[in-house]
């Protein structure tokens, strides 16, 4: 048994394992994935008996975290051939990749779990719940034009997102030309594409879509105020050939929608992430706490956070005097605003003094998040 990170020239060797473990993925999607995504990703494997038996892939995204931009990896295709399961291969791949990302000072890694219980032992926590709903759309004549996005539209799509939506989020992938070009390729590989809604030649809405058997799936619809009705008309028009309602993922939120826990995060280089935090406006922070991380033990230190009322940027240092104790996974839920200070205070292994709770409450949490990347 050998665990190693493949050279990029070897990435195609993992396709057979993917096809075996994830037979639901189409040839068109895998052709796209192994032509586009594996150009710049990293693949960790365990080889045994002359072949790849287990793998984990890291797809890089430049992320905007607070006021910073930092590289983070999305974990995908965690897979082990059936005959080689229950040998601890997944855990070894996770730990090896996490330690490498720590050494690169990446603040966190993220994934969409097949089941929460698989990743909780490695201190992953849910931080993002996606708004999902089903809709049949609304009939009516559209007052906007709807067209398929082509690669040359990617720049305008990036401007649309960054002008009208980026400021809403504390954490999201950097949306540039390349991001949207990749999105177009990806959706086309899933029997879909990206639709643009335009009014007077200006983009007023856009959404990714895919068709699967008798279902239309729509991902991340973005539209300007006043154009929701046009989006619903587009849904009605596009699902005319389908009997089932369209499934809409990452919508803007309505009475009929629901929030579904989707993305889990694992903090990697804690100092880097803490340095990305800011104090709430006008608040000064000065506190210290011990962190327990049984996997990335270099995070297990006593940390001091300090900021002035005039400057919200966080000064992060090590100290010896601790006012409390936080596990790395409880800290994840707190920093990303997924749970309150009172909720994590009731978790096993967490000790918070009243003063520490007050000081941590002055942190600006890293939310809302926009983490709709699933490949």
C-alpha cells in the first residue's frame, strides 16, 4: 500500500475508479472534468496491487474571505474501490491532504458530504445551508430576452455578480472570467448551460441549469430587484417539456423555500483564518483562548485576539494565559456564524468564561456565505 500525490500527468489514471464508484456520472461530465478540472487540481491516491484503489481530489478556488483573497480547496471524489474499503484509506487521504494544505497556510477546506457523520470525526462542521425549492414557474409573456451564455459572455457575467451581489457575502469564490467560463463548460457537460436574462442589452438576471431525465435543475439564480417575475416566467418556459416542477438550488429565498445544510468546512491554518477576521464596527477586542485540534496539532495553542475600536483588523498572537477552551470544530461553527456563542458553549470540551463570551461576541462572523461550488 502506497499513499502519494499524483503528478498532473497521472491524473487520468483515477478516471476508472471514478467510473466504478460513481456510475451515475455521465461520460460527458467526466470528459469535461478530466479535461478541464484536473489541469490544476491535486489528486491524492492509495495504490495497492498495482492500481489506484482509493482517491481524494482537491479542486482549487480563490476565495474572498472578509477583506482578503486566499486559495482554498474543495474536496471532491473521495472514493475507495469496494473490495478495499474498511481499511482506513479515506482517513489517511484526508489527513495527508489536510496537513499539506496546512503547510501551505490555507485557511480552510470545504466539501459537500455524502453524510455528515463521515466527516465529523475529522472536525468538519456545516457552515452553509443552501436555500432550495421547487417551482413550476409562472406563465406569461417575458419582458426580457433569454439567451444561452457563451464563453465571450463570461466577463459581463463576472461584472454582473461583482457589481450587484458580491458585497452581500463575507465568504465566496472570486468570480472572474475564468470562473464563469468554467461554469458554462460544466453546465454544458450536464445537458444544460447558463441562461442570461437581458433588458435593453444589459444583464438583469442569470442562472445555471441542467437537465436530468424528466427534471430541470436550476442553480444559483441571480436577478435584479423587480425581475423575479421574469425569472419565474423563464422557469415556466424552460420546464414546458417536463412534467415535474423545476428544482431550484441557491435561490434568493421565498416562503415556499427551505434551507438545507450543504457545505462543511474544516479549519486548516488557524492563524491565517483568525487573521482574516474583523471586529464589529466600533468594537475593541482583547481576549485569549486555548484551541484543541487533535489532527492538526499545531493549531492546539493559546491564541490572543486583539483589535482597537478604530481599526477592525485582528492582531493574532500566541500567549500563555487562557480565558477558556474551544475545540477546533466548535470554533468553526462560531467563526462562520453557523452557531451562536451560547450554542457552542454547551458542547463537550468547550469552556467559556462570561468575559470570553462577551469578547468573542464582538467578532464579525464570516457570514453570509455563498458556497455553491459542487465540483
